[in-house]
């Protein structure tokens, strides 16, 4: 790993030197000998003028691969740098599925221009892919498939494979009936070991796992993982073969899904990476932070309301002492709820049956929450008693009432937060919202207000 990192650093330094020396010939020779993934990493570190120079010396197939591999923010800048005509030329060198992904990021008018510039067959294929939602099986599939009729022989199937132009490896041939409906697949090894006149129908694996075009990409990822697949066919509503999804594409999907969940749980959005503008990213983050700011205002309002309730005899001192421990209740209960929601969200994302059954998850998490809530309530009460005794407030406010209130409130708030962390992911999933939002700052902020209200209510009732 360290050696690879050093090689990439050395490559970057070489490219920078050639760019500064304006030696286009040497730069082109160096870049065109590198992997597209390595060039993409370098391009992300260059300024726009340097990127323009780099793409001038790259051959078109390689520049197409680099454009597809750079991050979205860099790609959006490259779209402006390269110009319409050059983009048309570059995109024409991409596979249909990669071209569809890139065109979806372009402005609609430019996307249409690029499509019109392509060959009708290629353009039609890309448009079909773009008609699927980007997070569905149809949106991530490769339409290039090798299929043969069930009535074909091994010799005819091998002949078709030889005639088929495909850049990627494949491990099986898909079989369809005379109407184009999918029947199963035949492994390549069988085509190599069976007599040439053997009918394909006798070699079909009818238990072949397939995916429908409207399946969510999370479902696709889980099917690959659970069945150790390398490739899976994609079928339309009429059960006809329309494409395939390979394991390398699923790895990309898994990375995208994981990143999206992390962004959502952190209270931001993957869209902020579409653009390098600081203002663009700040605007997206503020759309999440402003509601949180409002939520903390509610917590402050709760404390102000309770301040009035403590406005008799020596209760002002009780209120002051109680407020000092409000952040403890809010923070511990919030973290407990976050732990539960993280477990549930992870289970829902991976498709584990244990996480899909609410009653089973509820039984487990509630037992855990009871143990955690009891432990935190006792420890929190102990900390409260020690601090109040240290500040010599015992004679003025009868601190055991606050200690008792804090312990019960800690227990109650953790149970409420755990319940929210358990139920909200299922609720959001049911109504079509990303369950990861249940672990985001909006929910944790709401939990703060609830836990503080519980704590202050108990303190008031016990102190009277």
C-alpha cells in the first residue's frame, strides 16, 4: 500500500514538472501509458488550465475512461472545460451504461445534442438506459449480453461468442426461447467440454438467479452478496432479457450506498459533492442545520417554561442545579438512541431478515435498552450526587431529590430515545424515506427536547 502511494505521488510530481515545462509530447507519452484510475486521481488535483492540457494529450478512449472515473465535482468542471464537440467525441468511446450515467449529469439540452450526434442504434440504447431511475437495476445494468436460443447447438453458441464484440469478461451464456423470454444460463465450461452437436436446452441451469429492471440497487447488492455471484441477468416486466449486472458494478453501488448513508446520518447530502463551490456545499449543509437550530430553540424554550414553574421559595436554586445536568441527560439518551438506529439502519440496508422483522428487533433492543438505561441512570445519579455534594449545595436544595429525578429521567429518556431509534427507521422505510435520516441530526435534536422535558418535569414533581 505504501509503495503504491509513493508511486502515485511520484507520478503526480512527474506530471506537474511536465506541465510546468509545457512539454506536451513527453506529457502525452507519460499519461497514455498509465491506468485511467491513476490519471483520474491526478486530474482531481490539477487546476482547470492543467486539466485542459492533460486532456489535449490523452487519446480519446483513455480520456473517456478518465472522465468516467473522476469524482462528480471534478467532472462537472471538466464538462465546462471540454466543450460540446469534444464531449460528444469522448462519450462516443464509452460503453452504453457509462455513457448513460455521464449524460444524466449533463444539462438536458447538451445531453440531447450529444445523443443526436451518436449512431442511432447507440443513441437508442443509451436512451433506454436513461429511462430507468439511477438507483434501480435497469439504471446500473450493462445492456451488452450474449444470448442464444434454446434450440441452438454448442457449436452455434461458440460461434456466436466468437462473433460477439464485448470488451469485458463473461462466464456464462444466457438462453432465451423463441419469444426472447429468459430460460436460464449455460456455463462457459460446459460449452468447452460438451460435444458440438449437443443442444443448449439440455445444458440450461433453470435455477439461475435473475433481477428485474425495477429492483432497487440495494436489493441487487444484497443478492450478489448472499449468493456469491459474478454476474446476474436483468429482465423486464415481460421476463425478457435486457441486460446484465457484474460484480464490479455492484462494488461501486455498495460504495455509493455506504457514502450516502454516512452523509445522511451526518446531516448533509451527497449532492454537495456535485460542485466544488464552497457556497454550494454550505447551502446544502444549512438546509439540515437550520431545522436543527430551530430544534435547539425548542429545547431552550422548554427550559424557559420550566424556569417559571420553579419561581417560588428556594426553587430557583433547585432549577439552577438541575439545568447543569440537562446536557448529560440529552447527550446520553441521544447517543443511546443513535446506537439503536444505527444497528437497525445497517440491518435494513443489508437486507438481513433479523433486521426486517420489527417484533424480533424490538424484543432484542428493548432488553438491551433496559440494561443500558438502568446502568446510566444509576451512574448518572451517582455523578450528580457527588457534584452537588462537592459544591456544598446539600443544605440549600435537598439534592437527593435532584439525584433521584436525574436517575429516573436518564432511564426514561434512554428508553424513549431507544424506542424512537428503533421505530423511526421502520416507519421511514414504510413511507419511502431513507431510514438513515432517523440517525441524522434532526431526530437527535428532537430527542434532546423530549429528554430535557422529561428530566425537568420529574425534577419539578419530586422537588415540590
